C-alpha cells in the first residue's frame, strides 16, 4: 500500500458517501454493517483499477521476480479498503470523543495492514 492507493480510496469513499446522502440515504443506513465494508472494498477496487497502468511502485518491487515492466494489479487494496473503512465508519463516529476516534482509526489501520 502506498499513498496514491490510500488517497484514491479515501476520495472515492468520501465522494460516494456524499452522493448517497444527497440521494436521500440516512447516515444510519449508510453506516450500518456491512455497508461500510462494501463501500471500502469498492473504494479499494476503484483505486486498484485507476492505478493499474500507472503503478510504478509495484512494477519496481516486482523487478526481482522477473515480472518487471508489466503492470501489476493492486489486489491488496481491496481487503485493505474493506477493513479500513469497514471498521472505522460507524454510526455516531463523528460525535465520539477524539480519543475514541483515534483508537478506532489505529485499530482499523492495524487490521487493514494485517489483511493486506
């Protein structure tokens, strides 16, 4: 995982939530399981598809395996997004104290890294 994956996932997830809210979906409906995990997986897929032809980081990393020069699909972005957003996005999360949100963010990141 590198910063372009994360930035694309975060942007896609935020834009999707904004569009769904504008379409009339409530926060309770959007943040009820399994919706956040599904949105995270879709965001991860979007990031992997966008980066596929431009993924110079994975192309360089695979040079030792003999696959250098070929685009490498970022499969790991899908479980990472599902875990990161699936565990972090919860009802009432914006109203929680900062320490609770930070703990949830660290926990979601740790699980997402393990899934990746």
